[in-house]
């Protein structure tokens, strides 16, 4: 099938443009899955602000086919991340907040772990928070930005969760709690804090935001495509430019949260801390906004008797990332 014919099929209303709605309706109807997930992610990002023409669609698909990095190569340079700063700038009201938006985050996860992993595991995590994690870290709204990693449906009810097996509901409960905390923060301060997101390429049913965010996140909110554990890959996803822009605006702190603490949050925070060390950027991981599987709170021989979560927190601390039990935006 030629790209011209493919576009005609995707163009459901036959108006000569491919909209985001048409893309997802077609993907659902034709049961796109893992093989099509990278292209779905790219086209979703490219249609997020406005539909794309037939000529642009064909050009983008040729770029994907000819680039050694495929959908994670130079085709992403066509996204709105690389438009003018004026076009990209979202209205942000830098109104100061005096309340602690996730004040009981540490207590909440400890209570949850008592039910899902047992009292000993919960107490062990509580001791970890009390002994090696910063508490009540105050972050000035006008000196920081927020990155929420992969707050997607896949981790709470989609293909990632379903791949866990019969114990999936219990396993993802800390991730759901973290998403609830993220949603509460966004609901209170989405327009007050410079905020961005990442997304992993997933099949259509699992690609969207987790249900907790659907009524909060702007329908035209940009995001960074992140197919692996690091937000720095691919280099064309726009993340580096976003950080450079807010550093140039005077912000020196990047707070991270999301999914999951011992993999994507850990890797992204450490690599970002290293990459921007000369710019004096400080990366902070808000543990109250960061989720992991229940089993990752349980000690394992894979981590020298530590849990995957404790190992991740200790590694982040060693690499200069600040892990905080509660972040207070002021």
C-alpha cells in the first residue's frame, strides 16, 4: 500500500487532513498493537496542536523509513517542541502556594504497604524515609519545574499492568497511589508550576493518560516520547531544549515523579543530573509522586539484600539527585 492510499484511509472525514481524533479512532478500529505503537506515538505528538496535511504525513513517514533511528530520529524535530519559544510558552501563573500539597505522602505509602507487602516491609520503608531521605523540602515555584514520567493508563489498567499476571492489582497499587498524588498536585497547581510529561509508546488502549489525569491535563499538552528508561533518549524528543529554556529563565531545580521509581524515574533523574551538571541544575525526586510495584519494596538478593526501591534511592543520592519524602511548593 502506498503512503498516499494509507493517508486516504486514515483521513476518515476525507477533508485532506489527519487529526489526532481520526488517528486514534483508526488505530482502535484496526487494532493497532505493539508493532504500530512507535508510529502511533509519533503521529499523536505531531497532530497534538493541529491536524497534518497529506503531504506532511507522507514526508514524515518517509523520514521514519529512511532514518536509522526510525520513529525516534529526526522526524521528532517536526514536533511543536521545536517551534518558536513564543508558540510554545504556556500561560503560567506564578502564584505562591503556602500549603504542602502532598504532606502525608510518606505515611500514605507506608499504610498501603502494610496491606500489600506486610508490616515488616512497611516499617522498613518508613525507616528508610526517616534515615536517608530529605523531608519537607521546600521548592520555590518560580525557581523550579516539574516532570511527571509516564502517567499512563498502561501502568494502572493497560498492557503493562496485565503483563504482571494474577497479582497485578496488588502490584500496581503503589503506582496508583503515586498517580493520585500527582493528579492532586496538578489539580491544585497545574497552571502555577512549569510542568511537562513523558510517555512510553504503548498500544492505543494503553497510551492515553491514566484516568486520574484526563480531566486535568490540557488536551494540547505537549510531552516527551520516551521509549526506554531515560528521558534523554531519543535526543530529538525535545527534553534537552525544554530544560535549557527553563534554566535560561532562571530556574535551577527540576522535580521528577511518576512511574516507576526504581527504573524510569531513577535512570532519568540520574542521567539528567549528570547531563546538566555544568548548568548547576539540581534534580529532585519527589518520592510521594513516584510509584513502583509492591514487590520492588521487598528485599532481594539482586540488590544485595536491599529492595529495588531502596537500592534506587541510595543510587540517586550517590549521584547527586535529592530524594525527598515530601516536596512543599512555596
